[in-house]
């Protein structure tokens, strides 16, 4: 059995070592996807017509120096620098417009893309107009001509001149070097949206004297520094693109529900068009990456290999198709389990120990109370109670817990009177009756039988001048007497009426004599 398990483990490890993730597809099968150092993903393509979505996305890979190809968008004749599927952009090299510059072409570059159905336009959010000049207004004029209308829109900027220089170069200016174009020898401004055609002109400003006649301007990617293009003829410009095709046109069939790609429609508003244009945008679903415009172009992202793609931290990251899971390490789980078991055992032990302590304590208390009950004459009182006499039978034997609760643990706030030998507490029994509880300070153990006899006699007395004895408690060190609590004439007044001094403590026979008078 052990050998079989070992062989299965070896086979599984070999399968994992031989398996590699399928490479992401960026183009159609059999189509060239690289020209020079530039990747060419579908809907762009090189070669046969099935390699690109339509004629606007056809790329010609021309020979260039160092045997590196140079990708050219055939229909608009612009060199491609980079294509971004996710952002829907293509970076191209566009010409710089020069004016009065030595060794530069004097003709105005053609920035004309305004051909009907052209899906490309210069990005207003990614590009800026830069003009390197002083004493001139660089004016970018947008024109869009169709068979119905001609429209002109202009934007521009101007800058002041720095200190005169011995040459016509502006590149020594610190404002340009720092890519600021802050208005000295260089300025920049934003452009309108969806620009497909423009030209750049320079207008002389009479109020500014300039000794630098060479001026030039260009659109550029706003993330590229201006000084990078000193002496260049071309600059990188970002163009956006869209697809005027259905999902079926793109994939050759409808997308299934389990596809890793999803597509949606966007309304494009074209200048001078009366109706919006419905275009298609496709993206990879969450957890996938690649080219969403080809079948199986979106591949699973292994989030566990990319720290920024998961938040597992010190936990174990497990990659799943389109997602990932975080699992606690075994050592952590073992530690948590051990701590939980120890805490659980400790709690059970503590509860058990407390329960045992309470049981032992209750047992000791019970034995102690039984011992005190016998010592204080409880057996003798039970004998009287079982005699059957009516008045004696009414005497109640209270337990210590009941009287302790009735007096709030014999609180000093419950004391209603005290003498040399006892204190009297006011209390309330569980049935709501208000009682007076007499607690003697000293108990003579030799007079237990006499005490019980007095309890029996007092329980038989029923006189308006004597407070009725309800019962007693024999479970305490000193027996307690429980009387009915009444607001009545103080005993001292009765003593004075009988001709006795107020300090005199009545003995039992004296009380009986007083009550009969």
C-alpha cells in the first residue's frame, strides 16, 4: 500500500513538472504578430486579410536598419510604436511642424486623417500641443470636411522670449529642459476631443520682439518629455481606435457563457454625423489577461506569482481559474488548533474546579449548619413542634440564608434598635412580610434548654402589648429570633407604666406578669 501511494505521488509530481500554462494568443492562427520590437495583436494584423479585422487595421512590416522591421498603418501611413488593447490606443510617430528652421523641410506636414469611416482619432486625454517659439502664436486648426460641411476650430498658445542667445536653439532654456513649458520659449495646451485632422501655423505677435525665427510645434504624448525630441523630426502621438463590428464579425461566432471574454457596445459621437455610431468594446473578465478580441486570447492570471494581484500576505496563495484563494499555513493551523485546545481544556478545568469548590463549600456549610442546629437545641425544638400543640406548631424554624437575604446580609442600615446584649434588624421575607430579627451578641451554651423553653412559651403568647414571635433560626453561631414587626408603643413606656425603671431588662416571668396586667 505504501509503495502504491509513493508511485502515485511521483506520477502527480511529474505531471505538474511537465505541465506549463498555455501561451496567450494575441493574433489569428498563422498570422505574423511581431514586427521589429512591436507586437501586433488582432484586430491589427500583417499579411492575409483574415489577420486583421478590416483594411483600416492592416499593418505593413517594412525593412529598416539593423534588419528590424518597421510597422506602418497602411491606410493612414503612420509608423506604429506601440499598440494597447486594454486602453484601445495605438502610439504612432507623427511629424513635427517647422517654421523658418535651417535644414528642415519647409512644407507643412500632412496631419489629415479625416477620411470617412476612419476609426482613428488623436486622443484629447493623452496628448497635448507643444510649441517651441517666442514672439509667435502657435495655432492648431482643426478642420473636418465632408461633402456636406466645412468647419474650422482653432486652439493655440504663445510664450515670451528668454534672454537673447547666439544661436536659434531653444533647448538650453531651463523651462524646456525641466519639461515645464511654462511660457518662456515654450508653451503647451490641451486639444479638443476626437481630432482627426489638423494643421499648425505660426502667427507673428507684434508686441513681442524675437530674434529667434525658428519655431516648431507638435502634438505629443503628455508623458513624454519635450526635450527628448531635440533635433528630431517625429514625435510619439497617442491615437484612439474603435471597432464598428459585431461580436460575430470579430469572433466568427457568438460568445459562449463560459467565455473568458465579454463585450459591450459604446455609442461614438462623430463630428458632423447626425446619428451616433455603435461600436464594440471587448475586455477580459476579472482574473484573466490577454487579447479579448481573439478566441482563447484571455488567459488565467496566476495571482499567486504577482504580489500586487493578491492580498494573502503571509498566508498561502492558491491559484484558481479566474481567481485565487488564501489558506492558512499548516503550522499556523496547528498552532491555532493547539491554542484552542489548550484554552478549551483550561476553561473546562476551571469550570470543573469551580464546580468542585462550590460543591465542597456547600457540603461544609450544610454540615456546619446541621452542627449548629443541634448545638442550639434544634432537636429539642423539633420535639416540641411534633407534640401537636396548636400554638407551638405555628412556630417556624427559619434557615440562615433566608434571614441573611431578608436583612441584606445583616446590613447596619437595617438596624432598628440595639441594647447591651442584642441588636434588632428590620427585614423583609420572601413572601413580603416585614419582620424584626433579634440577634444576640453572646449565647450561653449552658442555657440552651432554657432558651428553647422560652421560645415555646413566647410562641404561645397572643397579647396586644407583646410582639408576636414568628419563629427562630438555629443554624447560626448565636440563635436568631424572628418577631412580627409593628409600629407600637415602646416597651420602655410599658415598663414605666408598671413602675419599672427604663434600664431594667425584663425577664420572661416579668413579661408574662406585664402582659397580664
